[in-house]
C-alpha cells in the first residue's frame, strides 16, 4: 500500500508538470521505487490514470458527505473539483475514454449536495448531475491548454465564472436568497 500511495503521489506531480505522456520511469524514480514495482501496481498507463481519478473522487466523496446538509456545500464541492482539475487537466490530453463507473460515481457523489443546494435556492432549479459533469469537463478542458503555473493562476477565474452561472441571484456572499423568491 505504501508503494502504491507513493506512486500515485509521484504520478500526480509528474503528470501535472509534464503531461500525460511523461515517462513512467520518472514516476517510479520520484516514488523511490523500481519500474517493476510501478508495473506490478499499474500494468498500463491507463491503470495509473484511472487510479488518480478515483483518488480524486475519494476526496470529493468524503467532502460531499461532510457537506451534505449545507446549502452551499455543492459550491465548495465544485471549487474543490476545479482545484483538482489544475493537476489532472493534462490527463485530458490522453485518448482515455472515461470508464462508465467513474462517471456514475461522480454523478452519485454530486446528487445529495446538489439536491440540498437546489432546495435551499442556492443554485438554479434546473441544474442536474449531468450538467455538473459537463461543467467539470469544460473547466478541465479550459485548464488543459495551459502549463501548470498558468493553470494555477487561471483556476480561480474559472471557478468564479462557473459558480456565478450556477447560482441564483443573491446567492453569492452571505445573503443567500431562493431562486423562487428572486
């Protein structure tokens, strides 16, 4: 387990900085393991990419559980997703077809925070889980064309634009109003 975690940490750093086609031997080197250990845990590059994406979903899942009853929990979740996109955006350069299980897991993670936010009138009443998936992909696509430093600088702007489009009027800041009352 220790080697797997070290490999995932190294892969996140290497892919974020050098892109999805970065040499796997560099990941092994940064993880302090040999190539054999890398390939034992992740026989294919795609296995490593999917493991990284699942690790990000683990973080989102825990956050969604913690924020499930908070009206603005979905907005925090979206900010976190875009923060994650800074590092995983280069993975979008790959011809990886997102496995159905990952997409279904993402939608499941968003379901309760989205419903809470809709009920509270924090987000548009017509917003659904598939919209969130599409918006996350759009944010990642916007970020992927930049280098790591530029992605870090652009992410807050992308977050602001995206969140503004999801909110009901007046939901920004401390005064949250219902869309139905607008």
